C-alpha cells in the first residue's frame, strides 16, 4: 500500500476510506481505516510529512509487530442471487444488506468481508450475469468524462465540399447531472487538457475523483481496471488540480452511467438539430452548442419542479474543491542531445547548456513561456525563457567557454584552417560569419554547413560562390546554400584575348550565332526576289 498517497487523499482530498481503497486498488476499506488509526495514534508521525519520509519508514513505524495480513484471512461468502433479488425491493440498498451480513460476525472461523470486498464480489457476479446495481451518488464527489459518438462538421467557405470533423467532449457531475460540452477538431492530449480545464472553470470547482473514458489521451492501458496505466500528462493535470483519476472498466458503460446518459441527451436533442446547421468556425459551433447545453441544464427534470442547474447551485456547488490559483499548463515533451556548440535545438531555436552536458541526451518539457530541462534521471536542471523566433539563440553567458581548444575539434582555428585550405574568399566569408555572433560557438553549425559544400560540389565552386557572396555582402549560410549549385559547372567561357579587334571579339562572344549582315541589304533582297520569281515561271 502507498502510505503517502493514502495520507494525501485523506488529509488533502478529504476522501472516505472506501473511496481511498477504490482509488488505490491494492487495499481494502478496513486496511485503510486501520492504517489511519495507527497513524493518528503514533506520536512520531504527523501530517504534512517531512520531505525525507518514505513509505518504508512509515511502515516500519506503524507495523513493528509482524502479523497476518487481511488478504490471508478466510472470508465468509454470501448469496449473490439473494442480494440481487433483495435490491429489487423499494428502499433496499447494498449498504444495508452488507450491514445485515456483517452483523452475523464470524461463522466457522470465517470472517465477514469488508464493505468494499462485498461490493466487488457482487459486482463481479453481476457482470458475469449481465446485471446491474444502483450506485449511491453524493454531492461534489465525482466527475465523469466521455466523447459523444456523433460528430459535427466545419465547412470551408472557399471550398464547400471540404469539411473538418468536430468531436464533442462531455463532462458531467454525477450527483446533479449538471454537464458541460465542447467541440474539438483534434483529439490530442493538448486539446484534451484544454477542454478539461474549460470544464472545471465552467463548474467553478473540482471533484475529489474523476472518471474518464478509456481514450488514449486519458488512459494508456487498462487491462484489469485495478491498476490502469494513465497518460502521464493527464495524471499531471490531476495532481495539479488535487484530484484522483479512476478510469471506468473497458467497454463497460455502466461504470460511467451519468455521462453515458448525457451522451444520449446531447446526441438526440442537440446534435441532431445542429447537424443541419452550417458552421465555418469552431468558435461559432461551440457558442451554439453551449447555448443549447445551458438550456438543457436549466430544463426541469421530468415530473419534477427543479432542474440540473437548480440542484447544482443549491446542493453540489459548495461541495466542490476549490480550483488551483492557475490552470494546468500542458508541456510539450521531447528528447534532445546537446551538440558540440554547447546547445540543443527545440522548435528551431538554440538553447545553451554547460560543458558537462555535452553530447548528453536531455528531456525537454516546453510550456508557453518557459522551457524546462531535465536530465535522464528526471531531475530538473534549469529553465530557459522560450523563444518563438526561428534560428534564435537563448544563451546563459556562463555556459559559453572562454577557450575552445579543450572542447573538441569544432573551434575557431579549426574552421579558419579548413577555409584557408579552400581559398581566400572562403576564409573571408567564414571570418565574417564567426564575427556576426556574440559567442563564436553560435556560428559553428553555419561554418560546418558552408564548408561541407566543398565535398558535395568542389572546392573551386565553393571558392567562387564565397567570392561573390563577400562582394555582395551576403556572408551567411542561406546564400551559399541557395546559390552554390549554379557554380558547380564552372564559369562561362566569355573572355577574349586583348590582341583581337572589337569585331573579332564580338564574333567570339556570339560564337556560332554570329551571322553575315550583308545578306540582309536592300540590293541582295531584291536580287533574291527576282531569282525566286524566275524559278516559278
């Protein structure tokens, strides 16, 4: 059992022992109660715990004497068929039936099950028989999440045949049935976090537990329901909002019946009418959708005088946990490697790093305003301000080395020597590129890119290209990259020896296309016309 998690759910989220047991999945309600009792009675432990307290330390402090665990005891079984028939009676509950079962006590050395075990055994039996039982709901305890099966479409004004699918997200409070809906064009984790943030803002609070559908943006794997693997970004969202994720069983709509009912309501009473409308923007679609959702929330229940909105404002809203001061921010994750110029690249921007991280792989978590850098152990190394300017450099001056000879073969003398071996124009261009930056290491990638064209084409072609670049004042990698191919075949042979006359030079330049101007004189044209007339006769 995760003792620290149990304490957090009890003292911060104020969950009951039953809810804690269901959230943890590896302990019973009785075990949780026994642990909390021992924790309160222990004079050396108190909440909040110090940072260095571990689960092992708590276990040694509270369970010094070895004993038989609850899982090793033999429990007395009960008649599930009789329980199912009893629940059909008006006013009968599973809690009352368990109390009657528990009151009998130990029979033939077998101990009665806890209420959690009792419900689980009955639930497993009911699932095998395709039966259901009523779940008691309490104000401000649970929020259910799902997608509507029916989709809407956005239209393109310029091309009416082009459409974009819109998936409808739904969040419903299980006690009041008060619900929220929003359209999404992309069902990725970024938009999933965004619509969940919007739902909490709509309700004005958060519930201690949230039950999502088993979509990939929420649950990575959920084979046995007991220990699901959650999406790490959605789990971080839950921790930020001080709530617990309790996914429903796979392909079991009965485990989230409230939101499933709202899927039916939205599909039959809202989306059917909206599919005949034409929307050109997601904002317009969501505006109409929310108007209809608000109307449905304020519509009285069948046969009753109050609505979902009335029940929410009078009984459930005050029971919700307060929202954190700031909304959860989704962080883009990427693994990068620190290059030999003491920087890594994220979103086409260079960020500096100290020498000790050279050639190491790091994990980047990028927010809207800041870049968080973590090492392979998951420890935060530093924070950079995020830049959105392509090819920009975000530098911390202490990262830049004072000398380069000890930091690998990418140095200023290295590139200068390579450029001099090609030619003086190439050397002049490389020097100009290096001088453009405040720190020479910032230019190393550009220098490397320029010099490698000597291998791709030829040193002569690169030298001629660099000469023109220097003369034009275009000393940068982009100019070389875009023009080097035109120098590959060599310059045009249009030079003429100085000893030749102007007429000979003009003829040499024109080459094969030089023609005799005398044949176009008036005398020769008239003579040609008379000859053609004589031939016709």
